[in-house]
């Protein structure tokens, strides 16, 4: 069993319309590298120049924010689910 990665609508133009994909277990950093080989250009949307998650991108491992786990060094196991969630801004005036 692999790790399921859920891809949000705004990134699906890079993922050929895929709403999810499966990757091997590893760290979040390794997962993002795998996603980049599969979907070129996705990495720059997720991490900044220093390799950290962009401030407007949230990633959840089984519902837990990876920033409160080990951030980019958070490890995944078979059967886990990673959800990429872009931050939403704005509101009612």
C-alpha cells in the first residue's frame, strides 16, 4: 500500500488533472521531489528557494499539519494520506 497524495484544484493544471496520486513512503521532502519528477513545476509552487514550505501552502498528514510534526522531515508510511491545501484569503467587506 502506498501513500496517497491529494492534489488541490489550483495545482491540477500541473498534475494533468489528477486529483490524487500515490507515492512511496518517505519524508515530505522526498515526496515533493517525487511529485516534481511526475509533475514538473509543482515543486516551485510548494516550496521556496530555501526548500521550506511556502507560507501559503499547508500540508496535512492524516489530518495533522506537518508544521506541527517534523515539517519537511515528516515521514510517511504506507496507507497514509497527504493533503496539499493552499491557504485561502479574503472575506466579506
